[in-house]
């Protein structure tokens, strides 16, 4: 046990150091920053995925967190992926906004969840001080917090490409209604998006990971309240297809869902049910198959080995609502 504790502590110190260096010294338009996370000694990797959660424990956020702790302990998870909309209704106001502790630090308290949280921004996060969530000072409050606009996580057998999807959506620029978005670090928008897509395509083409996962806030294929994000269908999806991405994971729609399409093997997985969820909103999808849809709160677990992937969706009570698995053959050098 002592060895395991020391090993985890060393990993945490390494992640803190590299994260702060990258945040402080890399300009916005630089290539995607890369972080490393080791797999387990048996060669496996496990993690949870949750999104759209930060409501100070309300709307069953605390109940979802409790069940995440139980599943996290059972699976001995390595980290947590957050798919954005981390703080409602309008992100953080400043770096020392008490919402960070009230909606994160004091909610996800289970021992199994004291692992790195790799996080992207959602549209609600952009309505506050978006750069507050990117500030490494937050890690002095809770060392689990790893949030950049876009970045890469190299977990040996799996490579994760975290993508800032909010600036893709035309609506937030053309018709923001009564919302104010923090576009610092994003303007000029056209240049920002062009560089982001270029870097993503290059990094995906160079990836030799067994599993390729792209994580964003907005869905590409979804049958929930927001449906497909057309800007991502047109600009991002062709890149994912060309570079044989295995999974696209997102939040935004406050539900759990699994969508698959006949035109590619990509599995579209929505985990945006970390707190408030819509109860009567479902659209038929005319281009893809909806393998699973749940309107209540919950989260998702993922387990990888070099050859196998297992996806499980859980509801707010910890009940398994959907399972999916896939296998890849190992290629021999002979």
C-alpha cells in the first residue's frame, strides 16, 4: 500500500509541474500541449466520464458524485474526464470564486475520485471568466484540476485529444441573446479554429495509440435536446473519420447516450448528465442508430486494455443502464 501511495504522489507531483509549465509559458496558438498518464502495471486503463455538473450539489449532482465514488473504487480508476459546463450558470467569475470549491472540491470527495480530472470548457464556462478555469492557481485549491482549452493526454495504450468546441458554434457569436461570452484567447476566431483543426489533424496522423479518443463539450451526433452540432459535423467529423478515431465523447446534452453511424466506426458517447437533466426531450435521429438514450442523471465508465474496450453507462442510483464492448487484434511482427 505504501508503494502505491508513493507512486500516485509522484505521478501527481509530475503532472502538477508539467501542467503549470505549459499553462504559463505556451501561447494560445501554439501546438497542442501533451501530457502523459501511466497505465496500470497490468497494462490496463480505467476512468470515468461526466459532464454538465457544477451546481453546488443541487439537481442530484451530489448523488451522481456518490455513485461515481463507488464505481471509481470498484474499477480502481486512473482519472476522470469532464466534458465541460463545469460551473453553472455562467462559469467562474474570478479565480477565487467559491463556486470552484462548492461545486467541485466539496462534492467529489470520495477517495477513488482523488485522481486527476482532465477537463474541457463548455459554453456555460465561456459565459464567465473562462481564463479563470485555465489558471494554474486553481491547482493550489485542488490539485486534481487539469483544464486547458485543448490538449493531448498520452496514456500509452490510449491517446486523448481534448478539444475546445465552443468557439466552433456560430450561434454564440451571431445571436448570443443576453449572454456575454469571454472570447479572450480565441480571437481572431477564424485563425484560432484553423490552427486548432490543423494541429489536431497532424497529431491524430502521428498517433500510434491503440485507441484514439476525442473529447469535446458539444456533440457531433446526438439525439438529445441540442441534437447534432452542424459546425462540428462539417469541420471536425471529416478529420475524425480520416484518422480512424475510435470514440468521440461529449456533454452539452443533459443525458446519457450512445450513437453509432453506418458511415464510420466512430462511437459517439454523450455523458452530460452530471446534474440537471431534461426529462422529456428526445429527437429521432435520421442518419444514425441510437443504441442507448437515458434522460436522467448519471455518468459513464471506460476500461481499456491493449485489445479491448468496455463502455458502461450508470444512472443516478448506480444502476447499469447500458454496456458496449469492442476488441482489436494485436498485430504480429512475424
